C-alpha cells in the first residue's frame, strides 16, 4: 500500500495509481458536497473511477461480510518494517507537476508575461491549495493571491453554505479580494480539487461567473485552435463530453475536423471512452469536460482535474489578453457569433430526510 503523507487532490490519486502501476486507488472525500456526504471513491488500474459493474462487485463483497469487528489492523511501524506500506509525497507531486507543465501550449509567453495576469484563487478549505499555486507559479503566473479565509483545510467548510464552486456564494470572498486587487480572473477549486469555477472581470468592473458549459467551450476552442495553429493537432483528434453538456462544443470540434464523443453523465465514462480510444487506436484524446465544472486535458490523469484546468484557463486568458488583445468574454462572443448562441441554466433541488427520499423515489418512478 502506498499512502500519501498528507492531504492531496483527488486527481493526483488518479495520476499516482497509473504512475505507481497500482491495482486500485482509494480516496475519502466529501468532494464538493456538505460534510455529511463524506464518502469513499475507488479508482482502478487505468486511473479512472470504477465503472458501475466493478462498483457493484466491490459493494457485493462489502455487504457479504457480516462482521467487521474481527479485523485487526497491522500497526504502521510493523507494516513499514514488512514492506507492506510505503509513504509517498513530494516525489509524486514533482512528477505530476512536471506533466501538468508539459501541457502548456505557450510556455515562453507564460514565463515572460504570466505575472501580468492578476489571479485570485480560493481552494475553498480543501486540498488544492499547494498544487494549484505551485503549478501556476512554475509556469510563470506570479500574481496569484489566495483567499486567506479559505486557504486552510476545514472539514466544517465554515465560510460557505457548501463548498461547490458552481454556487455563486462560494465566490463572495474571492470577489472582495478581486475588487481590492483589481484582479483579472477569480479561480475556485472544490475541496478535493477536481472541479474548477471561474469568474471574470467584466468591462463594467463587476465579476461574472461563467457556467461549466462556457468554461468547457472556451477551453475546447483555445486548445483546438492553438494546437491547429502550432501544427500539433493530430488527424484523429477527439474530444469527449457528457450528454448533459452543451452541444456547442460539438460544433466547435467539428469546425476543426475533430471528432466529438458523447458519453453518459459522470467523468468515469469520459475516462472509459478515452481508454477505449487508446486500446482501439481510433482517436487521440485532446480534452474532456462535463458541465458540472469538470475538465481534463492530457493522458496522464483519468478524472476531472482542477489543477490542469486552472493552468489551461490561466494560459488561455493570458494568451488572448497579451497576443490578441481580447478578454475571455470577447472570445466567448466570438464563438457565439461563429456558431450561434447556446443558453443553459441549472436548478438544484435539495430534498432532505425521509420525506425527501420518498419524493425523489416518486420523481424517478414517474
């Protein structure tokens, strides 16, 4: 067993499973939910979350055991002595960050002018703080200010109703920092750091939050257009998105002769499709996203990754600002002008307790 020495982002677990050639990986997290949802995520050897069939098998084994009291855990010192436990940390961080840095499409621009982009970042009391800041800093984004009140891990998530960057309340403190520092960009990662929320400064000086679809489309457009311009877009390039995510991304992909694959909701299905492409040799994965703030580029992680997304988003904002003189709002407008306007809205229903459970069952049945 490999055990991280301290708190780490969930996508780094996906990376570590692949890097260390482990059979599986386990992370305990409430993710972006209230603390009562603290749960257990399982990854398989490919680094992706287990698909439903495998999850059912694991659950069946758990439920088959009647008594858990007879299990005596080995002490940490004995496990280490017997070679059954190895503590890991910085060596995995370093390898992972090197791979993240390799995704930059304009590393020279990042190094020379990254400091001109003013960023406010909040880890929302979670695991993203160190790696997000290191990844940005190592590329050249030196003007990153962290929201101090939300910097340290806090299992109570005391400054937010619940720590999902999709909800506007999670950006309240970041907006205050933004106005004070005249920041260009506000970034928020959820506590296990696999989701990224973004707010941009408008021409009027307010901060406007982008939807998950808007972020996904901007990143799709940036990655495909820049790779094509640089001559590094493969002939069999493909993006993968969930059926619940905007069809605008399919239109953008098609304009670059890139295949768009749609899968069921859940990033595990994006990872599964990527594996299918690799094994079948019929597509080269470029980017994947789901509208609930999950994004992935590169082939070394098999889950949504807010560290990768933070780096890609910051580089896109810098490129358009410094090279084309455009804000990301203007880039979105360019996309809409070319492909048409796609609108979306999301409503979240909270149904609590016994009555809530009954109501949910009724809704699903009907």
